[in-house]
C-alpha cells in the first residue's frame, strides 16, 4: 500500500468559501473530541514491541486500517450537553444588626413569606432614652441656629418709625456695637396736642372726630382730628374733673414742640392748653455688632417704618452661623441614625420566598451579626452549564434547554438560557464559559439536585449523512471505486489493504452531531465512504504491543492512530 508523504498542514487557501470555513471549524471541534496519538508515539511503541518479538520474527509494517460506510439518509441533531447543580432563584440570610431579647418570631420553617413580612421583633427599651437625648440635642441645635439667623437679619439696621432722618451718627467703615445709636428718625409732618376736657363732655367724644386747634401765640386756627381719648378721670385745681384727649394736626411748617395751643371739639372748649409734640421721634439702634458697609438714606430724607437705613457685616457672626449650621446637621444625622437603629429592632423579610432555616425563637437573645433565618425564593430554579470555547458562540439568551434530573425519573423539564457570561475559565488548553439556565416548572426539583442539560443548536431531518471521521482536510471524502460519485472525484494515492482504489471527492457540509455529518453536495445515495474510525488509535496501540485487535486483526494489519492519515487522507486533521 502506498503511504502519503508526511508533511505539515496546508494553510487555508485565499478566498476560502463559507462551506470550507464551516468544515474547518467542524474538524477543529472533532479534533478536540478525539484521542490522538502522534506518529512519533506510534514509532516508539513499535520499537518497544521489537523487544517482545520471538527470535527470527521481523518487525511488521504499519498500515492504515480503513473501514467503509454507506452514504445514507438520517436525522441529525446538533446538541451541547452538560451537568450542573440547581440553585434557588434568590436566597437571603436574615442577619441581626442589634442585640436584645427576641419578643416575637411568629413563623416556622417551610412558611411562605412576602417581602416586608415581620419575622422578628427585638426588645428596644434601651433605645428609648438614647432617642430622647438625640431629639433634645436636635431641638437645642435648631434654636441656636435660628437665633444666629435672626442676628444675621439684624445686620440690616431699619427705621423704628416712619419719619425723616434727623441725624446719622456713623459713616461707611465705622465699627458699631450692639445697642449703639447710629441715628435719629423724627416725624414732624404731623403734630400732636394733648388737652384736658371736662369728663362729662369728653364721654361723648369719639376717635376721628373733627377738632379746631388754636395757637396760643398767634391765635391761628388749624384743623385736626381726635386720635385718643383717655378712659381715666383726672382732678385739676378747683376740683375740676377732666379727661385727656389727643388731637393730631398737619404741621404747616412752623410748628414745634415749643409752641402751645388749645382746642374745641363739637363746640366744647378744652379746660386748658398744652404743648405740641412730634408724632414720632426715635433713636435708630444697631441690634448686633459689625462694620458699616452701606448707608441707604441721608439726613432729611423720608423713611417708612422698618425701611433699611444701613447694612453691617460681621465675619464672626458668619462663622457662628456656619458652626451652628454644622451642629444642627450633626444633630439631625444623629437622630436619623437613632431612628434607623430603632428600625433594626423589627426584622422583616427582604424577599418573597420560603423559610428554609429558623435559627432563633422568641425568648432567645439575639446577638449582632448572627443569621436569624434563611429564605429561598423558589419561584424558579437556576443552573450553570460550562460550555466549551468552540461552542459558546452558538449559545444565545432565549434558547430552549431540556433538563433532566436523576431524582425525578421519566420527566424532562424545559429551561431557557438567561445569561451567557464572557468571563471564561481556562484549564490546560481549553476554556469554558458559564451559561445560566432558568427552569420555571420546578415540580419535584429542589436546590442542590444534580441535573443534566441539553441545548439543541440545529437539526436536519432525512438528510444525506456520513460518519464525522470520514471528512478530510480540504472538505474531501474518500469513496470506493464503485461509488456513483467516484466519477466526480480524483484517484487517490491511498489504496486499500488488498490494493483497492479510492477516489477523493470534494463535498459541502451542513449540520453535524457528535457522530455524523450532513452532506449538502458532492455525494449521493449509493456511495460508500472510506475512513479511519476514531477508535483506530487504541486498536493500533494494542496491536503494536503484539496483541490481537478487535475482530481478529493482528499486528500486520494494524491501524494507524486516529488522525494519523499523514498528509490529507481520511481522518487527517
């Protein structure tokens, strides 16, 4: 038999077609799944076998043990399978954040709970005094801060009464102290005159009643109105009983407090005269200390009550306000923290699920950072399937998965891929990627069970198929000379053990599984393919040790290792 020349794998030709690329990827997958014994290992094994030959026995030739298979129609399903352990959809260990006596724990293992369900209540009496102290501290800080803000408002000095600025005693840049008078405001546009009237007559007067005022010096008369009537009687000389009545008149411009006058109300004359007074005359006083930064009025100008007169600035007051604000915020945070701690004394379920473990009961003392109970969300289960790097590109979210469990015989569960991770794990020359599968129908399944999962990638029904090992490099297949497709092939240098001629035919491939490969063109029914089966490597190693091969094959007819086609024959990868 003619053996091909040993050589390196030829690189893919430029412009390689899509089927060629698909076949090349298939051959790479098959290579990963087959046991390969290098040619050197075979030679070493043969050399070792020489030591066990009988005297005079010669070293046999190493020949390839080809087998044949008919091209036939069959169903092919491409699948990826693996095993994993079931896990709950979600799990949570409920932990105690505080210490204390457990007052209530009204649930048992196996109970279904909703998110927010009260699981434990812990004695919080120790928190009451702490919480009260935090509230008192917050109130004190709030009052201090409000007081500082009031002082900040008082940096703007205002007029105590409406009137004209009689005097300003400071200038921009002056430093003033709290309580210092910075000016005077006087209302001389209207004057007041308080006079005694007979009590019996004054009883009939009313506020707003018209009055006629007569100046003592010039006997000039002015119109006025009653603004106030005293309710108390006074006794004047001669046992005259009177009441004081205040009359307001417009200042024509010449009235002052040095002038006096009398008045008549409703035809009743006053029992005496009196001196005029200004409607208002008040000092303007700074309420806080500071530096004068701006003056808004001038002497002689009119101002309304509470109108701004001047502004002060105070660095010390700003620092005090900042400090008071920080103290207030600290008190707020402290109180919030106390309330948060108070909430920790009522332990609720963070998720909806089933109580798996209950570690503490009512009456027991809960310690900090201890697991009180464990909750599983069993609304669905998940498993992780580790997929080889050569297959991970075929997996996508949403693919259906068939799941079986040894613990539940005769039932197949439907799962779905929910996550394909890109974080691979390498072991030797292979890398796997975790794929998460969700199972909604969980009847009979429990977390921790071992299950098998199968993901169907592709399928083809009633298609031409050949054993996967029959595909050679370059998308070629060896067929026997009597095959109909041999007419489309080229005579191969490889011959059978009895000198049979084989022809190399170019094919296009489709779907494949672990054993068979779909042929979309190049072969037809009635063809017979020739190839080295994947088990040939182990058979060859057995024969080289001088043993009989399965089926009676001896050393002289031993097979080459799987994949040992040495230069492009079937199985050569």
